[in-house]
């Protein structure tokens, strides 16, 4: 059985991706029982194996996707102690660092913890893993993100522009003010070009873990002038129920046949949809024992079946676009 903790935008997309051609029972929990029941009733048309449950019922699952707002570390610890594998969609730096400390617990209990299985991080790691096959070696990765999922994701995006952005640069971690370092980034159509700025996101931390050979890793998020001006203030306007069309851009630099090469790949899709599909595909791999190694992992590292997961994500309708040089 696969559990889904949280029935918001991302949780709904997780359940939807799992309900397609699924032979594994799916149980959905949300703090609002009405929300979970409404989601389960809607998906009964595609799968008779989904149901809304209480929190204690999640203890029967083999793997649980944490699709609610961060932090996830305390919930993940509780599940790991009960020998339940966990897939976290958190994109908060402090939360991801706390989740990484649970690796020994996961190993002792012989279960798996996947950290940052969302759009960015998550899909970004899969794209780096896929595109790196065309290189002899890679040494730089630069990620840019546009758009948000549900309200919790919008609040996290707001905070990401007010803290400190981390980046790996020639052997050391650098901290720079979030909201600085403007760069015009082109995303696949219909998203187009947006000004992007350094953001307090965990992609550099997790991508560096997956690809230790990298010498530079950065991440940026799109923002308007208003976003940057009000980033250090509480959100004055309530976020929308779900963000519009989003985009993910991953630039990889390295060498091929002795020459310097730069490749760019991207995704144009709602951020919540990408996060839900990625985490759902990872949960399915754990349920099918395609991922059985105990410990804490991130997408992209060699211990993960990245090709299988990436193919499954594409089969669920998330399209990857390559930028073609003129």
C-alpha cells in the first residue's frame, strides 16, 4: 500500500499519478478529512483502490509520500521508526538538511528515504542525470525555476527571495543574498523568458550530493520587481489555490570529445503537477522494489534507478524540451 500525506495541490497530483494503471492500494490522509474524502471520491472513477484514511492507517503503508507543507523531518522520523519508507517533496533548505540526518535511522530500519522528490529539487536532478549521458564529464549545473504549486509552495517561494541563497563554487559553499544576481532565463514555450534571481532553495545542496564531481552549482527563481520589494514582508495578498503554467530550466556544462559543451533542457508544466508526478513515480518504484537500498538518497545519484523514474515521469505526460542551437 502507498500512502499520501496531504491532499492539497501536490498531494492530489500524487494520487492522480498513482491511480493510473495502479494495482497497489492508495490511502490518502489530510488534516481536513473532508478534503481527503473529496479527492478519493473523485479518483474512484479511475481507480477503485484509493480511499481516504485516518493518520494511523498510514502505518500500514509500505511507502508514504509527504506532500504537505514543510517541515517534513518530524513526520519522516515517525514513519521511518515504524519501518515505512518515505518520499519527501520538501523544498526547504533547513528541512532537507534535517532529513539528511535521518539516513542512519533509515539504514537501521532497512527502509528508504528520498529527499526533495518534487519539481525543483527532484525533476532537476533527473534532468541532470539524463543530460549528463551526452558528456564525457560535467562540472557545472545551473537551475532556474518559474511558478509555484499550491498556497504552501507560494509561501515558500516568497520566503526563498528573502533569505540567503547557497551555491557551490570551486570547492566551497557560498552564501549570497536571495533576490540578487538577476539573470534572464529562457524557459520552454509557452512560458518564455523571465528575470530570475538567486533563491533560498536546496537544489545546489542536493545536486552536489548526487554529482560530487561538480565544481559549480547555482539555483535561481523567477521574480517580479514587486516580489523582490515585498519579499521581506509577510504575504499581503493570499496566494492562489494553484499557480499557473510553470517552468524548469537546467543548464549543464562540461566536456565532450575534448571540447567545452553547454546543454540546456527544460520543462513547461504546472509546478504542482511536476512535483506530484515525480514523487508518485518514486513511490511506485519503492513499492515495486526497484528502489530497495536502505538509507537517505536524492534523485540523480547513482544508487537510484534514474532512467526508470525519468521514463515513467515522461510517460505520465511531463515533457522535457531541449534547447536547440541556431
